[in-house]
C-alpha cells in the first residue's frame, strides 16, 4: 500500500470523529507546500549534478535513476493526497459552521415566535 493510499484509508476512518480544531489543523496546506518546494529543489540539484557530471558517472546503474524517480513519485503522490485531505477537511469544517449557523437561526426564529405568542 502506498503512503497516499494509507493516508486515504486513515482519513476515511478518522474523518467522522474529528473535532473542529483537528479539522482546522488538517486544513492547512503549509507543510505540503514546503515539502513540494523541497522536492523541486532536490530535483533541480540532481539535474545540475547529472548535467555537470563528466567524470564520476552518477546514475550509471540501471537501477539508480528509476529508484530515485519512483521514490520522488511516491513523495509527490503523498503530498498531493495531503492537499486533497486538507481541502476535504476545510469543506467539512465549513459545512459544520454553516449547519451551526442555520441551527442558531432556527432557534432564534423559534424564540421570536414564542415571544410574539405571549
């Protein structure tokens, strides 16, 4: 199971039980943005290394470059999944706020009707 799939399984199991505070924490995409910037920097560094390599021969093994690319692919997929979860957490949090506002408005309306009946 990939890290992205594992994150989805955990999200599906935990989501209904999360508090508003926990959803607010998950809503943040700051860490994913930082990690994606780091992945971009690493890829750029590797590109420069391979481009300038005239004597050592980095990535000469048939397994070196594919292993690196598979690893980076997995990292990017996991980060993408964390962004999706962040979006879902934000949507759920907003839905909860909207439902609370509607419930509050209904209670206020019933209170006004009760006062008017007196």
